[in-house]
């Protein structure tokens, strides 16, 4: 089966353990958070079984991700001092955000997050004892105190605040580049998602919002967020930025927008969705 004939969104079925004897397989080598990529390749694809065997790479740990139709897919956890096979290079996950299909980006993000989780939980955070891999689910469990460690997911909100034909966009103080985006922040313990939206907006730009509406979600593996997107309307207040987080925040008319986020990100989807509604 050729990789190009697969529809990842439709054909990928997640799994935890591969118990079947296999003749074919796909492999995603991950090292120091970077993904092995064939130089000059128009569209990314994993290594097949023969390419993996001939790559000369040695896996510290092979993580079964699931099935692409009947073919198993593995994330290969490599040492940081590995050498790149001839014709290949290791590429940052950020490059896949604008240079690949969204389904490929999600698949690679899954591989990276699982490799990161395994590396970060070899030992228990409570007693320092060794952990071992579960045979029933995706977890590692302390052999001494029995605490389970699952792949980390950090829920966070992202919200587009609007006022008629104007959109509130901000430039993050801790990110490179000059683009403006929607407001975002992490959910705190004991907090409902809706409470997070109201708190984050007021903390970051000093205004109050109303008419909160859920939009969509997106896996965001930088490093392990689950972004929950919302639309909201301005209610009251003047912009007063939280300088540790926000470098600048302004109201922009939808016909006069600044540099915007990539359309593969949920922030781009939120902005595009609202502008389309105004333009209809």
C-alpha cells in the first residue's frame, strides 16, 4: 500500500499495543523533539519497514501509535546524539504547521507527545522509583507507590473578542515575530472552561466580555495543549495589557487586519470564521 493513497483522518485508528505479526510497518523517528524528514520531499511521509531497517538508526523505545488501515505505525524514540541518515534531516515540529496537511501535523504531534511523555516519566515524581509501562492503557506506573502517569494534556482556551466590525487581537510578549493573534491561556485547577475565558481576557487586556460561544478545538503539541476555541463579544472596559504576557493589543477593523496567525491554527480559524460572517 502506498502512503499517498491513505486518508489519515479516515484511515488512522489509534492503538496502544501491537500484538499481530507484521510484514509491513510505518515509522516516525523522533529525536530531541524533532522529526526525521527526507530532504527534498514534497510532502512528508514516515519511513516504511525497509527504510527504517536500512536507516542505521537505533530506537531506544518503539511506541505503537495505531493502524493505518492494516499497517501498524510506530513512533521511534531516538537518542539526542543520533546521526542523520544520508539524505535525511531532523526537522522541528513548527515547520509542519505551515508545510504539511493538518492530518499529518496531528499525526506527527501525537508521535512527539508520546515520546516526550515516555522520556519524562521513566522515574516516579513522588518517590523517585522506576516506572514500568502498562499493558492495558497508555500509562507508566510507579513500581513502588503505584502512581500512574499518563501522557500529559494541558487544556487551554483561545478566544476571539469582537465589537461589531472590530476584532481584538494581541501580540504576545514572549513570541518571536510581529503577528497578532487571539487571546489564550491555560485552565487552572477548580476552574470551568467558561470561567477561564472570562478570567484570561480580563487579566491579559483588562476588559469584560459577554455572549460566550464555543467554536471548536485543536490539538496543539507545543508541547501538549488542547486548545478550546470560543467567540465572545466585548461588554465593557478599556484595554489595559498585562505586560508580562502581552506586548500590544488593539481593536482592528476586519478590512484592515495586521499579520495574522497561520490558517492551520485555531486562532486563524476563529478570525476567518468571524470575517466571513461579516462579509456575507
